[in-house]
C-alpha cells in the first residue's frame, strides 16, 4: 500500500511539472467529517484555458485540482489522501465580487482503508464535490462538501464525507 501511495505522489508531481507553463493557484481547506474528524487539505489548481456559455449572467469554466488531505485522528485513525479532479465552475458576472458554484468528480488514493468507524475497503476512492463561494481580485473564499467512496467496487463501501471552509489564492 505504501508503494502505491508513493507512485501516486510521484505521478501527481510529474503531472504538476507538465503543466507548469500555466500559473498555478494554491488553496487551503479546513473541514470536518460527519463524525467530527478534522480535515486539512492543501491543493494546487490549474485553470482550464477556455470558458463556455458566456453571457451577461456569467460563464462556465473550470480547473484541474490536485490535493493532499490530512485526516486528523488518534494514532490509529489518522489518514492521508491524494486526489486529482476536474472541477467545473459556473461563475456569475460581477465587477469586483463574482459568486460561483462548482462541481467535480475525480479520483483519490488513501493511505489506509480505515477512517473513523468507516471501512473504505479499497485505497482507491472516487471524490465527488459540490461548492459555492465568492471570487474577488486574485482570491476566492467558499464552502465545499466532499464525498469519498469506491462506487461499490468492493464491499463494504462505507464512504466518508467532509465539509470545509475554502480559501484560494491565484498567482
């Protein structure tokens, strides 16, 4: 399992190097699961190079998100995960403040299949997300909900959710 985690980390770093021609953003999420485990997520984002359905109301765009999450717990129940997701964002028009909603489905790899009282069965998980927030200048604040499960690949498929406050800084 540790080898798989290392391979995924190496792949994420390699992918990050491949897209360095585009400016990367940095984000921080601090959240909590339904069972009160604190989560700390550090990510980097690369905006899509295009947008769709642009109108006076807003536009559809998105970004690639690669992140590391620490799931705080006692020595036996803390966990680590790496994730990679395409995220679609509808950004409403605005002069200084632009509200947005986002949704994405990606992949995650956990260090351990045990998290809280949940049995994830597999280290490989799907990451679903919904979020909303405000963009202004080169920053963004919002709230997000994440759900992780293996989509029934192996049983049991307990899954886990985390709800977080989000901050993103664009360079």
